[in-house]
C-alpha cells in the first residue's frame, strides 16, 4: 500500500506524534493514506484511540526493531 504522505516522528513522545498526524490528516483528502513512523512505544495504543475518536481508519500497525509504524486512512 502506497502512502500519500509519510510522517517521521522518531524521537518525539506523546502527544507530539498524534498532534503531527492530526495536522497532516487535516491537509489530506478523504481516502488518502498517512504513514507515521514513531519510536514512542505508547504510540501503539495512542493511535488506536486516536482512530476511534476521530473516525479515521487505522489500516495497520507494525513494530520494526525499535520503531512503530502506523498507517491511517483519512475519513
């Protein structure tokens, strides 16, 4: 799946990855894909809650070494 936009939030802790994702999604059109890369372990549950609260679809989450990759589809 190709992301329309990729956001690198490595080194940032909660709530910054969520805030940056929210801003990026606001600039996207419905159906576009946002990929967020984070090093904050708490981002796994944070992005799940963010998707539930905003109506954006959390397409996938993955852990690669010490990085967490979140893929969201804009509502």
